C-alpha cells in the first residue's frame, strides 16, 4: 500500500460567515450545558460546532431537510434509495472510496432516512477530521456524475433486501403500512412508508436519481454539525475550504400536507405469515413535533400504559389477563403526529375482548385522572433518558442538527426538556379530551394465518402486497468500470486526500478498585461529562447454573425480581424507582445473571439502596410469577415463527448439543409450563451468592460515594460459590449442511460456522484480526463487498468469533433473498477457500489501519466504560487491554494471517445452516459440494423421510409455479 502523498497547500481567502450565534443550552440539571457555535456559509449551508474534550474523536453529521415526505406517488422509497447511493462513489473518492477511507482512519460511516430528514455521519479519530470533511464535501458537491444505470440497478436490490428483512420476513412487519394507508388521506406524504413499495423501487431510474439530487441536495438544504475534540478555528478553515464553493440550489416549494382528520373509524385485519399471537393496534391522529401539545401527549402515553398503576396494566394485564403488557407511544413528525396503542395478546385471544378491555381502561383513566405522584415519576424517567441521549458526541451532533432543521434553533434543547417538565395534570387531561376521548381511531388486527375469527369484529381485509420472488426475476447485477465521467470544476485540487493531523494521545480511563466486606470486587470509572451513573452487579451463572431439567428458572427469577420486595408491593417498588428518575432491571443470560441500573448522580445512593433491597429481600409473589410466566410463554411462542430466532436457536443446539449451553436461556414453552415459584426460589438460593459476583460503576460518582452506597450489600450478603459446568469438549454436530423449513419465507437466514475459541485463548484476538477483512470490517469486508455491494443479494452480512471464558462459535450470519440462497452459500464457500491464500499486503494494511485507529472512541460512553470493566473482571484483563492489543496488530504479518485463516477458518469444520422455504430451496443445495442437506425441525431434530418428501413437494401458499 503506497504512502499518502503530501497534501498540497493552498492560500485560503476566508469569506465572512453570514450569521454567527453563540449559545449554551442548559437543561434543568445544574452544571450540564451544550455549548455550540452556529454560522451560515454564503451558499446557505448551516454549520454548527460543538467542543467536547472528553475523548480524542470528532463526529461529523450532515443532515438534509428531505425524507420520504418529499416524494410523490409512484416514486416512493426514493429518499431512502438515494441515501444508499450517496455512499457509493464520488468524483474524487472513487467507487467504494468512502468505505476504504473510513477503514484507513479507524471508523465507519452510516446514515438514515426518515419521513422528514436524511442524515449521514461518522465518528473519526480527531486526526482524521480533515479527511472526513473532505469526503463529505466530495459527496455533497461532486457525487451525481458518478451514478450510473448499473449502480442504481444494484442498489435497488440492496434496498429491496432491506425491505424483505425488516418488513416482509418478520412478524407484524406490515403493520405500519396498513395503519398509515388508513390514517392519512390521499395526497398526504405519510401514506407511504420510508422504504417505499417494491413496484416503485423497481421503476426507479437514473434520471430519477439526478432529479432528486438536483431538487434536494444543495448546501442550502443541509446542516453540517462537527462535534468533539476539535479546534474551532482550524475546523472553520477546513469547512470553508471544502464546502464554501459548492453552489446553492433553487429549493422547490414544500406543498402543504392535507389535514389529517378521521371521520370514520376504519377496522382492518391481516393474516400474518409469521405471527403466532394476535395483535391489536389503535392509532389516533395528533400533532406535529414541537407543537405545544406534543409534550403532554408524550407524558399521557406513558401514564396510560407504563407501570403497575397505569390503567391499561391494571385492566388488560392484571384483571382480564388478556396480554402480558400494553404499550402506547406518541409519534411526532414534521407534518403530523400519531398516538399508537399496541397490545399483543395471548395465543387464541379474541381481539374483541381486548378492545372491550381498552374501553374499560380508558374509562378508569377518565374516572381516576392523573395523580401528582405518577406524573412526577414519568417526568423523572424522561429527564434521565433525555440526558442519556446526549452522552456521546454523536448524540449531541444529532440533537443539534434536529433542533436546527425543525425549529431553526440548535439551542432548543433547553425549551424541549422544560416543556416536558412543566406540563401539568390539567395539560394531560386536556390533550386526552382533545385527541383521544371519543375520537375515531384506526384499528388493525394482525392475526396468525388461518385465524381470521380472532380479528376485531367488522374488520375488512387489509391490502398487503406479499412479494412472490421468482428465481431469475431480478437481473444479474453487473457494475462495469464507470469510465470517464464529467468533472465538476473546483477552485482547489480535490483529488488529493488530506493527510492525517497530529496523532491523538490515547490513554485508558483511570479505574479504581475496591472490595466489599464479603469479598465482592468493585471496579469503577469516574466520568462527569453528564450527571448520570450506570452500574451493574454481575454474577457468573444464568443458564450455566440451571438445573438441566428445569431450564428457564433463572429467566423467570429475573422477570420477578423487580416485581416487589419483601417490604414493598410491586407498585411501591416501581414508584420508588421511578420517583428517582432511575431504572433498575434484572436479566438472565447464557452465562451471567445481572442487576443493572442507571440514575442521576443526585439519586445514586437511593437507587443503590433499592437495588440492594431487590437483591437481598426478594418478594417471590405467586401472582407476579404467573404473570411473568405468561410473558415468557408469549415471547417464546412468537419467537417460534421468527426465521432469525429459529436460526439462532437451531445453530446453538447444533453447536452445543446436550451441553447446558445448547439450550435457550428462556427455556421452551413446554418447559416453562411446568416451572413453579419454587424453581425460581431454588435458583436464587443456589446461584445468587457473592462468591461469583462483581460490581461495576461508571459515571458522575466517586469511589468513596460508591463504597458508602454498597456497604449494606457487603455486610448482609453471604454464600459460597456454586460449581460451574465444564467447557463443552467438542462441537456436538458433524460438519455439514442443515435446513429448517419456514414455508413461504421471502428470505433465507444463513448461519455458517463452528465451535471455536474462548476469549481467553491466546489465538482469540489474533483470529479476530484475521477475520477483519473477511467479515469483521463492516462495509470494508469481503463478504459485504461481494454479497451486498457486488451482487445485491443481502442487506447485511458479517462474521466474527464470539467466545467468552468458555469456547464460543465463529459465525458468518446473513439474510439473503430466497431465490439466491444457493448462490450466496456458493460465494461464502469460495471466499472461505480463497481468503487465506489470497490475503495480501493491501489487505494487511487496511486491517492494521482500522484496528490501530479505532480505539480513539473506545472509552467514550458510560456503556463503553462498563464494558471495559466487565472484560477486566471476566478475563483478568488490565484496564488498558484495548491499547495493549495494538501491539498484536502492529506485529501481524501476511504469513501469520494466512496461518490463522488456515487454522481457524477451515470450512471443513463448519456447520452450514439455512432457515427458509424448503419447497423451493432445499433440492438445489446438494449441488454445493458440502454434503447432502439434512432437513431439521425447529428443535434441531432430523425430520423423517416422509416429512422431507412432503415439505419438498408442498405446493406452498404461492402455488407451484412461483419459485422462491
């Protein structure tokens, strides 16, 4: 790989900014501010700069005031398709140049499209900030000439795969489409989805891309935010250099959207191929974002459904026992808003019964009103989550851009939080009466296929287009060299990539350690960037310490531990936590049982006191146990039809077999049925002991303050260490090809891998380094470049080693279009064969460049810091282990990568699992040369010969002639 050429220097004539404002946004919490500087370039580009010295990184976020609401009928999905195109090429970056650049600087780039805006962003080490600005400017002003018919054709396939993965091939995926078609009148741009329709995507042409770019992608329709460890003066100079000459564009008129008024109350139903449980959704039209009523509506949604005292919980969950939960959310967008209530009921539940319970819950709210205590607790929770969203430089950049685009004021953060905190009980009741009480709503019933009797009475069948994917229907993607393209004139030589700035000095955060009176180790990192504290009490265990005959006990214990304590009812405990603006959760995983929480620093002692009470004074309430068991059963039933969940569980069984880790941590529907409260109590007594516990704390709190808060746990908690099972000795199933049938699946879920290394194995990190170019490098990886960027077969693919203290799998995972299942596996097979032998110096340079620079942001958020503390406790790593791993990367050679690939990426050891439509895909796979496919049921048990024949010859829902 050649060294970067010296940057060519130019004398700059800096043009004065048109408008400059300095501000400090100060939410209610004392001492927390977001300082920023805003100015406008002569071409209309809004620039916002924010300095944050906490880590040597910079976030660059460019946001355009355009989304799917700027589309027209017949050309839907184009804003999102254009977002994809915008990453692929530009005159000076070249095809794939942005991904290669981000790999060199140790970062990655991404974007997102909503109805009203599109953003592009990256977080880079601060020595690469000029490179990032050069690249973003090249996209903004020097992009459109590189788009060709072939590029548009390929990216259409990627977007269609995204739709299949996120909508068509998942339970309830069409819900938004059905609701919005009924909610919004003809001519309203919220009638269609951001992803668009497949017909419209198929019809997208190169001329459409150029037209969309000309209308909406001028600098005068964009906001550029640079936030992080930056030099303001130097950053301004770079922005002027690279963005200043890009011309403004005439902006189209933004037509007024029709008013959203529901005269009738439409009822619609859809028989969902992937749903196992009936789901009722009610939606009401409300107000746009930042409307004065948006704030009390947000609080109203939480008051109605969140918490033990919420009327919907009382009626639907506790009294009528129709569903494990009810959720309501207030959506506020630029042109309109919605209030949406969703209830996923228990199996076989008639949704008319659910609708009747909804009416009773509303009646109870009207009778009881809003209590000051409940309003206080939901405000406190909102305030904490608000600060959490601003804990990273990228989070701050996003929020500054959002406020600037939709309010014209980046400093609106102060008004935003104040409007929530100042809302009164009267405001809540007023918006309830205005927008919900007696008002028409859209009611949708999504029910399992073949169960229309469960739908709400009077419902009409919704119109949902379910795509028949016919083999060969999509043309093969061929992207030739783009050849000569028109060059956009520039006052500077943009072909020269800027050099790196001074390398940032990286150091691990200071870690303090302590030990409680009972021997529990405590580690922490003090960080006062935000007034927040996060903590976890982590025990080795979870599934590992389950009785093999009673699997699911740990999961059920975790479900009930926050449902009251010995001296507090479930309602009292919940109110105590919420009043502090805190959160405390308990989870049980495959190898750990964790109590974790977060709070404002002012309420940390009280939050830890409640965590201590949850740990040491469990309630074991029989009624709450039954509710928890109902919730878990519902989750397991729904997962049984999700292709992704099926693939995860079957692969786990194939890898681990009868070892305890071969089971699902949540258990099975049948197993959970027979578990009782005594099983949860027995797991608590056996597994929740201090001998296998550690505590991690990160945030605005000192070691001494933590010590005081944990005194009770240290003094009151005792017990020995339960015995752990041995490491799985070998992979349970033989290498080969396995298939699980999900009839009519529009995508095949692929999992390819084997039982590999523990994280403590000396080869684990070197093997991860070796995997980077294969599938661990995101958009720069070979798997992504071929399967997504080259062929358009998938929306995403990746690979990696997933060990812990025990051996874990190496896995390649993807969801691909059903009719290219064979072709995708063929590519993976051939790539594994060639990866080691063909790995070269260019691949090594890209690997080293990324892995040596990516640590700049490794310590940024409280979540990052807790992760470091957890690795230190689990594996005995030093606090600077991420930085020490850099020496492994520096010393890596091509020969060593090839050796590691030969040893740890040997496909002859692999299990190849496909979860998809057997009728159309099963027979072809025998031609791959990796063994005859074995048909499994969803418990990983081989199917009988008759079952294999039946599934291969089943006509399927779409008919014999539709080949998926």
